[in-house]
C-alpha cells in the first residue's frame, strides 16, 4: 500500500494530538494487554503504597519523555524504515504510559504536574537528534533505553516481592526497553560520546528527583 504523504499542517496537527493524548488523555495503545493482568492486589502499608505510587509516577513521566523523544525523532528521521521503527516503538511506549497510569491510580497516587515541561523538552531533544542524522538519533534511543533499563532495575529492587501487579508491569517494560534499544542499534545506531551520555544521566536524575516530589 502506498504511504500517504502528509502536509506540514497535517503533521503539526498529528503531533499536537499526540501531545494532548499523552499529557491529558488516554494514550492510543497497541493490542497488548496490561501485564498485571489477573495478578492479585497485595496488602501494603500506607508508606509502601505512597512510595510505590511515586515510583510509578516517575516511570509514567519517563514514558511521557519517551513519547516526546520518539515523536520528535520520527518527525525528522530521514529513512522511512527508521521512521516506521520509531513509530512502532512509540506505540509500545504508549502501552507503558497506560499501564503506569493505571497502577498509579490503583495505588491512590497522582501523576506529575511537571509532565508538560518534560514532554516539551524531550520533543525538542528528539527533533534535534533526528536532524543530526539517523545514526545519532538511533544511538540516542539506544542509550536512553540502556539507562531506562538500569532505572527499572533500581525500582524492581525497591518494590516488595509480593507486589505482583507492579512487578509485572516493570518487568514487561524492562523487556520492551531492551528490545527497543537492540532495534535501534540493529538499524544503524552509533554509540554516543561519553559527555553526552553523562549529561543524559544527569538529566534523568533531575527528572526522577523532581517528579518523585511533584
């Protein structure tokens, strides 16, 4: 089937729609079910519920950032195959966004008030990475997913073993992030310079600390 060519106005409107869905609505998910599935809810103390809800809020904001990055990169990607790959990865990240939001609600928490700020910044970064070239854009994806994998491992260590619902979501997210990173490298992504990787880690720390509180 011939791919439809969108005008700049169409593209702008689609990106605005995606941003609004990400920040204020329910995201468009794929065919996959929530991995928490029929896992039973466990009894947690108020402090545990609050802490886990905040961790899942961080993960939700991380997925908001992922949407911004992928949308910005897909917008400026040169290779149609790369663009299609990023669009699929973005759709799967939407699953994560939905799962995290559901779990935050189940735990009685709330989403971060800083999400619009983080989305805008991530979209800008993704756009710049795409303009720099597909190999750098894909390298950015691979490094992002590598850092998110470590971040999810830290959260899994903090979530009680009996909290099967939260752990199922985090473990599926981790598997997906590993696959997205591998896909980016398979499509020609290159390793980013050390200063860039260090700056990304610093930015992630700022995000996690601020979103845990706000």
